[in-house]
C-alpha cells in the first residue's frame, strides 16, 4: 500500500449502530478505518460532500453478461423464457476472448462502483477457450477478472465455478457449455493455479457450484470437502419452475429440499435466487444461517418468478443482493425492485419492513450484512464507503433513514457521488480515473458483438 493516512469528516454517516452526526473518520495507510468519532470537530479534516453510507457488497455477478444487456429483448414465439435468453447468452460466450472479457469486466466494475457497490463476488464460469479446450494457463480467464478488479479498484471475491453436466443425473454437457466445463481434477488444477494471484492481489477466493443440474450430489460433496472451511460456497438454485419440475422428476425432491439433503447448509452457503420455495423450504433456509442471493432486476428481466421475501424475512432469513446478468448495476435499483415485486404480488405497500420501520433502511441493513457474509468479508475494518450527493436537494433535505428512502425509492439512482474502497477513492464526483480508456475498450467489444449478430 502506498496511500497515506486520511482524516475525514462527514456531517451524517450510517455507522454499525445507526446514524450519527459530525463524524470524524480516520483511515490508515493500509486502508483500514482506525477510529470513528461522532459529534467531532471538522478542524483539520477533509469534509465529505454528503452523507456517508457503507459500500454494498454485490454478491452475484457474471461479468461477461454485461455485454449482452438489452440484446435479448426481441419477442419470439410468445413462450420466451430464461431458456431462450440462455441461447443468446451462449452466442455471446462463443465470441469472447480473454481481452474482451477483461474489457467488459473493467467497464462493469466501474459501473458497479458508481452504483454504490464496493465489492463483488464473481461467479466465474467462462473458463475454457472458444473451442472448449483449457487455456495453456487454466486460470487465464479468471486472472482477467482479478486484473479487472485490481485496475478498477473494486473489492473481489472470486468464485471459480464447477460445471460438468447439462442436466440432472449427470447428463453430458451440450456444445454451448464447452467453455464452462471441468472434471473434478481439472477444477482442482484451476483452483491451485488461482491461489498465487489471489494472495498477490488480496482477492478472496471461494467456491461456486453452478447448479444442481451441473454437478451430481457426489461431486457437490467432494467439492465441499476439498474447500477451505472458511471459504464461502455459492450455488444457483430453484431459479425457474422448469428446474423445479426437472429436479422433481429426477430426484423426487424439489431443488432447495434436495440441496439441503446433500449439504449441511450453514453460514458458508449462499443460495442464489432460491425463487421457488415451499413454506417448508423457506423455513429451512431462513433458519440455516445461509444467505439467499437475490438479483431482483435480473430475476424480473428473465421472468423467473418472485422470491417469498415477506415470509423469509419475517423468519429472520439472511439475504444479499447481486446484479447477476447486469441489466441494472445500482444498489438502489436492486433494492427497489425487490420491494416492488412483493408489493405487486400482495397488492399492499411497505412489505419488507416491520411496522414503523423504514423500508429503505431495513433492506439496506439486511443486504449489507448478508452480502458481507456471502462474500467472506465478515471481519473487516476496510474503509469501504459511499458518499451520497449532498448537492442533490432530495439528499440535502433528508436526514437519517429518510436519506436511504429518498435514494432507493425517490428514483435517485445517480445519487452516488464518491466511492472509497480499501481507503482509496475509486469514484470521485461520479468519475473513475480510467473512464476514457475503459469506455474505449468496451466499445470495441460491443462493436465486435454487433458485427456478428
Ligand atoms: Zn447467476
């Protein structure tokens, strides 16, 4: 670390125990917060440009999919679903080389920072070359994600994905999946190849299992057994009704029920989507200590269904938010769609907060705690925070929880002004220092995709 210690001052800040005023924040040269003092003097301190809130972890991302956002919106036969979207995704996958993936990831990570995220868990499954063979360095693609995170300054938890089959019962992968697949030995080689890069850059590592379709129960048990006991484990589960039907046919069990019988769900686990659950399954997950990874904009875009958030939160279930396919890249938009889905279903308002509580604050606190747990960041004093725009009249006139409600429900997606990650300013006055080059490289990739459409 080469940065110097900083003495900051915020007129209002959301701290671990709630809102505080006139807050002095000391950040050391390692990017750690060493002291936070409310009711302090601003003398000798840099005055921040608006209220300060913690940076949100983004617990679910497939970076390359950012390039196809908006490209699967031509109506087909009337039965379009996740599965027709997946065909467009496979087309994109067939065209991207390592430079392309790095360019997309850099652009995306900057967009996430500007949306209020300070770190991301990348559920990375694009491993092999275009012809399906491993790269000379098996970790080539994963290292591009690490480099993109390092260059843009977003915190990274890299989750290399195990993917071996096209459906339940260990079915052989289909040609569209050739860039994703490994056997257990190949996957172990990938993980070993990644360790030095993660140590060098400070990226956290975890495990992802693509889905119950893509790994057999024996493979899931072996992967969990061979994983460092403190590493997070993520899996897509029960995202679409067809997955529930296929799982019932193959196993006699629903997906979440099946997973909970294969694995001992606990605080290491993050169940991505878990959209389709019975009340019994909801109870099991809510009491397991696991986090559910909700990606409301993507789930809406793909027509997945609605997560039973009212019941789940009432039972104390943990959750975080992710941007998954990146049809949105903002904290405010994900939290807003999460709440609005429940309102639309129930024909009621303010569904996810207790009586008298702010919905924005309840969702923000929940997603922050669950997100940190899911990306393996539970013990951290890292200076990761967002300064909202104190010149925005909506923000300037608000105080306490109203700041979050204005940001999330007032349509102020661009209220994020400055973002600090690990003690360094990554976004200042809505700009990233490398915006110009990152945009230029990203445009090249989009033109390449357009030329082959
Ligand atoms: Zn996903």
